[in-house]
């Protein structure tokens, strides 16, 4: 097999070179983040900071360091007009929008914070949107970011696991790249990531079982009933508690990942964030032949009203998501 790398892939991609260049700088920033992750306690990036982010979550040093790296390195891409992140209350403007338009970058700089201290896979998630048409010639506002996921032009994640890998879509399939630690090159290791329609594996935090909505309980109960139950087959369960790692498993061999709405905080759509967690993952999953559902419709069609909006997330193998969709229909529990 002839090998290619991310730079060659991006130079051949049939998209605006300014868009490819933004993916290129994200990859560069992730190499820098990877360096800190790999150094662990032998470096300066481990431990808690004592501060909280806009969502009221305790920040780790690596959350803030990764955010700073993304801001600094990604600002170099000439087409990038503004950035938004899990770790920042509002947007970070970079430059005025050119007459031909520009791009907006959203990210979760370090996903899976609770796994940093225990040396379990963590990641970075990113999403690229166009600037709205009426933004030409002016500075970007926060309202310009509030676009449905269906408008994403590119999305991806980097998983810092036993290997460092980037999984990327530019809207025409999904490719994976593995970072060669010898020379820092992102070698293309898959050109067609595809999620099988059927699966025997699901991922959900079962500590929240008593809080779930009835359709989610039914789905999981039926999986747990195994070969004697209505599904007629045994299921396996996995929960890494880093969305990047759990979704990477689904992207690699199929499965269902769920972090659905639950009764703990009924007025909150879910735990995960729509714009820089659910939407980029939904875009990748759809591009790989899977599906993503938020309890009402496709994640990518969910109306966006706030930068840090939460989402109910169910994604993965298409036949399983179709089943979850049916269970959520008004008459779904009786069918
Ligand atoms: P983050 O570290 O960016 O805040 O995200 C953590 C998220 C996600 O990665 C994971 O799926 C989920 O939190 C795990 O939540 P539980 O601890 O409730 O299982
Ligand atoms: Mn996250
Ligand atoms: Mn995070």
C-alpha cells in the first residue's frame, strides 16, 4: 500500500485551500498538545488548576494549556476569523472577515479531563463552520457561530491513546491519520472509515440508570437481556468516559455511544456540549455511514441558540440509532 500523509491529503482535497490550512494548523496544535500529554508528570502540565470553566467544571492544567496552544497556533491560518472553546465564556476573534468569507473554529481542547490523572485516553475535538454571508467585511460576533451542525465544513478529533490518531471529515467520507512519533508526520492509516450498521456493543454510564428516560431504559434493558431477550443476541458494554475514546471505538468497529438527557437536571438537554462535542462527532459518524439522534431528530439539525448549549447524544451504528429513534417516537414504547 502506498502511504500518504495529512499534508498531501489536504493539498489534494477539493476544498478551499484556506479551509485545508485550518485543519493543518489544528493538527500542528494537536502535536504540541500531544507532547504535553506524553510527558505526563515528568513535565509541567499535570494536576488541577483550582479554577472553573464557564460550565462550572474544575479545570485541569492540561485543559487550559491545550486551549492556549489551540488559540496561539490556529490563529496563524489566514482564513480563520474567530474561535470558540469549551474553556472560554465567549468567542476569541482573530481577524476581520474577508469579502469572500472566512471560517470559524470550535473546539473542546482536551476531552476526557477526568482521565488525565489516570493515564487513560483523552482527546481534542474540533468543528469548522463558514462565516455567515452577511459577515463579510466585519468582525465576527458570537451570534455568527450559532449555526446548525449540518453547516459544518470539516470536523474531527485527535485521540491521545496508545497511538495518537486524527480522524477527519471534510464532508466526503472519513479518513484517519496516525502520528509517527519518530518524525511528527501524520501518516494516513485509513481512507474510508465505515461504521457497520449492526453491532453487539453499547456505551453508556450505567451509574445513571435510575435517571434515564423510558426509551433509553428499554433499549439498554433489551441489550442486557441478551440472547434470551427480544434482541436475541448478547451485547457487550464499554465506557471509557472520554467521549473521544468511546466514539473512536464506535468509528473503528461499530457500536452505540449514548450520553442522553436524564432526570438529574431535567431542564438540561444532556451533559455534552452541542457545538464542539455532539455536532463534530455527529458529522463524522454520518460521514462514516452511522447516525446521530438527540431524542427528537438528527443531531446535525438541532437548532442552536447558545455557544455552550448542551445536547442529548445517541450515535453510532445506523440500525441501532433507528431503533432508538423508534423507541422515542410518541407511540414508540408500545410498538
Ligand atoms: P470534558 O472532559 O471535555 O468535560 O468531557 C468529559 C465528557 C466526555 O468526554 C465523557 O463522555 C463524559 O464527560 C463522561 O462523563 P461521566 O463522568 O458522567 O461518565
Ligand atoms: Mn469534552
Ligand atoms: Mn474538555
